[in-house]
């Protein structure tokens, strides 16, 4: 009977040991499945922190921001091209403006030289003769001519002018000196 009791106890311990091994194997298999789940191509679901309408709104906003960023980059590129064109045109205009200024200065110098020659001619005339001719001139031109003449001779010519014409020329000359 002792032997029989020992065999029964051995079977119970062996069964308990095998049961325990089965539980441990099951826990190890569960742990392995949780650590690295087997995914099939059809059942791949990305891990998300946010689901539903909020996730869709975030995706839509990201898409809109990406589109806006692309549009801004294109606009910046266009603006850079326009900026370069404007800079080029400005430099061209500055060159043309410099040429125009030089031409105008040359024209003024020629005009002043012509007025100086004309003034010399009128200075060589008798004051009465010069006064009769200047009386017929446009007051602005006459004022410029008298301003180019020697002050003493201009005074003698002005003395021979019609009083209204002399007054008008005097006002024009006075306004020129105030503008300077």
C-alpha cells in the first residue's frame, strides 16, 4: 500500500507539474503575442492618439496648411521675379533720367549762351532802339534778356520802355529773385 500511495502521489505531483508548465507556456505565448502582434496586410490599423471626427479635422487642417504653404512658396517665387524686374527697370529708368538731366543741362547751357549773345547784341545797341524792340517782346522773355544784360545798360533800356511793360518786367524779375 505504501507503494501504491507513492505512485498516486507521484502521478498527482506530475499532473500538477504538467498543469503548471501548461499555464506558464500559455502566459509566455500571450506575452509574446502582446509584444509583437502578428498583422496581416488586410488588418493593418495604424496606432492613433486621436480618432473620429477630431482626427479627420486635424488631417483636413494639415492638408489645408500644406496647400497654403505651397501657395505661399509659389507666391514668394513670383514676387522675387517681380522684384528683380522692378530693380532692373528702376536702374534703367535711373540711367534714362541721368541722360535726360544731362540733355536738359546741355540745353539750358546752350539757351543761356544764346541769351548771353542776344544780351550782348542789345547792350551794343542804343538804349532807345533796344527799348523799342523789347517793348514788343513777351514780358517773361524780355525779363530774362534784361537780367542777362549789364545792370547799367539794362537800367537805361528799362527807362525807355513803356511804363506798364517796365512794371510787368520788374515784377517778373522780382519774383525770379524771390524763387531763388
